[in-house]
C-alpha cells in the first residue's frame, strides 16, 4: 500500500482555491461568441494563404472539413463537461497528470507573447508605416510603435474581464466590417476589370503546397478552447460553450474563405506573393482602386480596421493563454506567485506582466534577426510561433479520449456524436494534423520537389541552418523553462485538496 499511486486527477492545490475565489462571472454567450471570432479569425496570415493562389483556398476548405469541424466538436464536449478556469491545462492535467500538462502549458502560453511581439507588432508597424506615417525600417519610430502595441495588449488583459472583454468584441466587429467591405469591393473590382481565374491545373492539390500550408492553416484555425481558459468566469459554460463553438465554426469558415477566394479570383498570385507582412493590405490596395479619388480614404479605413483586429487578437489570446498558465502555476507546475490573481481586477496580473516582457524580448529579437527589415523578421518568427502552437495541441487533443474513459460519469451536456467511435475519430484526426503541422513546421519543404528538404520552402533570406537552429533553440529553451517551473512548484503541489467543481 505504501507504494500505491494516488489518483490526483480530481485534486487541486489549496492555492487554487484561494486564487479562484477572486474570480467574477462576466462572460456570457454573446461575449464568448465574439471572443471566439477574435481568436480564430486571425488577419495576420490571410495574405500569406491567399498568396498561395488556388492551393491556399483548396487546402483551407480541406482542413475546414477534416480538421476544423472535428476540432470544434471535440472542444464543445470538453468545454461543457470540464468548465473550470484554466481550460486546456485542466483537461490535460486530468488526462495525463501535472508533469505533462505543466510542460505543455508553457508551449501554449509562450506561443502567444512571442506571436504578439514578433509578428503582430511587426504587422502593426508595417500597416502604420505604409498607410499612415512613413518612416524608415529599423527606425526608433517603429520601435516605439511596437512597444506601445505590446504593452497596450498587456494592459487590456490586466483589466477586469467585465471591461477587457469589450476589446475582443470590438475586434470581432472590426473583422466583420473589414472582411465584408473587402469582399464587396472585390466583387466591384471583378465587375469592372473582370475575373482573373487561375488555370484549372493550378487547382490540383500538390504535396509541396500541402506541406507549406498545413502549419499556417492549422495555426489559423485553432482557438476554440481559449474561452474555456476563463471557465469559472462564464455565466453558463455548460450550455454556452457548445452553442457558441458550433456557431463560431460556421462564421469563421465564411470569414476566412470569402476574402481568400476573392483574392484568388481577381488578383494573380504573383502580385501578392512574397510580401509576407503586408500581403493582405497589398490586396486591399489593389481592389480598392475602384473607388478612384476616394480610394486613399477607403484604404486607410480598412487599414485602421486591420490594426484594431491585430490589437484585439493579441489581447484575446493573452486573456486566455495567461489564465491557463496562471492556473498551471497555482496548481503546482510553476512558481505560485506567477498565478496570483488581482483582488481588484480578478485577472492574473503577474503572468500578464511576464507575457509583456517575453513579447518585448521577442520583438527586439525579431528586429535584430531581420536586420531592421520587418518583412524578413516576420518571415523568420512566424515559423517559430506556428511551431509552438502545433506542439501544444499534440497533448490537448488526445485528452478527449482519456477523459471519456477516466471520467465516464461526469455530466456531458454536449457529446461528440457517434459514441466512443466518434471520440476516437475526432481525437485521432486532430492529433494527426497537429503532428503533420509540427513536422512541416520544423522541416519546411520536407520531401518536396525531389528533395528530402527543399530549401526553396524556407522564408526568403533565411538559411536552413539558421531556421533549424532557431526552431530547436526555441523548443529547448521552452522545455527548460517548463522543467524549472515544475521544480519550483513542488511546495504548492504538496498541499492538495479535493476539487469541489469536479462532480462525478
């Protein structure tokens, strides 16, 4: 009996009870739906997908059917059955234990401040530089804009959810306005200039496009689980999570598919290919020429909506991912002080500030790595962000199978259709896509064009050695941080109590 393993899946730390008592229920069905639109419909990679031409649209629809839908069904069940604060961390901890969940939480968390500092901030700089205020690459003006962007995102994440939730709502509306305006204008452009439909052969799927686009499209389509990171702040998660996930699924497909199809049908891919950081706004620039003398004003309007969308993306992901990491910390897989929630705001202020520092370091590193060129820095860092994201889901998705088996008596207001067979299908398919995206992310161009590794698939101006080094160093550092965090959480883990929210 002395060596008998204790099942800790239904136990939480005493620190968790103390901190979760500070949470307030601000999150309703309306808020969750717009939060999901803001997290899933990212505008930062629309142009990159469209620059792949028909292949971009083809593989988008393919992944929507064979990844996005099962992913949504999977998340709807987990979010309704296990609606605790921390969302994906709680699911993986209950399924695979604290060690695995704690390490995975670091990848899930780190991806977001790195993304904000090394991609979203660069996009914001580029949009302002090209449409509002012209300044040289690498200037102090760009540095200031990037830092303001980062710390404004952090500030919105610190605010009480009752106030901060309006940032994602504003961001969702900006997406609807921006994509709606662009799609309508593209139709006007097509009427005036005619369609430039790609040749039929270009619609045939290719391995090279599949490998190049899978990490990007996977990254575009994830985010369903993020509102569940604030599960204890939802008013009625067991009903609202399935309702909003399934509706956001349909809306998100339209918001991604319409602009990409519009670009593919009216603009030759070579006109936007290789412009990375500003590809979507380049497409806007082209089609808005139909407005004649008013085109400048219209372009600035959409560019402003684009910036609002960027800010809301960063804010939304920080709100969710920081909460997941805060819960991980007070659950004993990190230093307890990192996960402390503010009594005033009900938000994890300490982890918010750390995210700001990580984002700042990533921003500075990206600027240096790109030699002052925002486009080259973006091309380098987006690959690292994609990699962190795909790795984290390798653990999240299989938790559905494990929790169906280990916690069969938990009330599930929504279940994946098809019984255990449906559960296996959804979990295996989504995990498979995560694995493919991870391999393709580490080794761009794998088995393409007759090469084991085709260097033409690398970002422009980046060598294979440099890219691989950046990828493995980033993974190694993240794993080391996770191990150190777990060791530092030892004292917190020693005080376990029964989880009052888990009713079987």
